[in-house]
């Protein structure tokens, strides 16, 4: 197998495993209406290297498989992650690799999860959509926009670390 394919498979697997493991480790705050899913910080790794997207989606599938919300959480949560990653990649491609574009990219997971998971929670719990969307958005904003941008900005400033995370 070619070196780049092996590297891609390995890193995809590692990202998926890291996302799932972080979700399980903090399970007490990773599910339900108000959630602070620490693993969501990793979604911004798609800003550093867009090819991490597949691993992040697979990680979300694995993380949501034992969810107390059932199969709907696997489908809706993974689709929200897919939408967030597409947004992050589009922002990076359009605006470049900067702190400002990282901040704007971080809003994609906040919005996609608020809308998609908000609808899911409304369906499952028969609670008001706006309330669900706000709760999910708060958790995503704290984890992704505040904590995630801090982590990824540090990585971006550390050229050696950023280069190591690149698949080129």
C-alpha cells in the first residue's frame, strides 16, 4: 500500500478513535439537551487538515452508537458533524488560514448542531425547538468557539505541530 494511503487510513482511524474516546470519557456531559461534548474541539482539526473530516464523522458515529437517544442520534448527530465539516472546509478555502477565518469556521458546528440536533431533541422529547437549539448552541459555542479555537490557534502558531498534523 502506498505511504499516503497508509497515513490517511491511520490518521482517520486515530481521529475517529480520539473523538469517540473523548465522548465516552466525558459521557456525563456529552449527551442530552445541554451538552458540552469535549470531543467537538477535534472538529476544528478539519480547519488544519480537511482530510480529517472522514475520521471526525466516523468518530461521531462511534460516539453516538451507545447514545441514550438511540439510532436517531447516530444519524442526526453524524449529519450535523458532516454539515459542520463542510462549512469549516469551505471557510478555510474561501478565507484562508487565519485566526479570523478559524473563528468564523468555528460557528459552523454551533449552527449545524443547534439546528439539526435541535430538531432531533424536539422530536424525541416534544420540547420547544428554540429552547433545544439554544441549549445545543450554548454547549457548542463554549466547546468549539471558545475552547476549540484556543487549541487550534495554538497549533496554528506552532508551525512544527501544524506541519505534523498535515497529511501532505
